[in-house]
C-alpha cells in the first residue's frame, strides 16, 4: 500500500488547500497504481513548526512562504517563455515541442 508523506510549513496551507493536496496526490498515485489501490493509498500531511524549515541554508518562515512561491512561479514562467520564443536563424523553433506529450504525438 502506497504511503505519500507531504511536509509543509505550519500555517501556510489552509484546510481546503490540504484537502486539495490529498485528493490530487491520491489521484496521481492511482493513475499509476490503478483504481483498485485507492482504498489502500495513504496520504499524510505533516506540518513542520514555523522556523524549522530552510531553503538553501536560510530559514523560511510561514510569512515568507508565499513570497518564495511567487518568486519560483515567476522564474518558471520566464524560462518557459524564453524557451517557447527561441528560434534558429532560419525561423525554425529551437525547441519544437513544448512538452514530451507534444513530441510523442508527432
């Protein structure tokens, strides 16, 4: 039986967001393991006390978590935009496929 353990900073996620995490992680697990495993799939969210979490050697608190999340989202969008706009001198896209699924469809 699969057990997925998710650790988050205390007081960052609302009960509704935790419920959504549990549902989506369960669905992702079932998509691999098969529907018969749903009743045996455990997803556990553990909250780490505020101030006991670090990223890159720097302590991250609950109040800083949303800012850190937005910074990572902006960086990912910037990289994605640069890749999708990349073109070779002859006008062909340097990265013709946006996703692996696109590549497999061709």
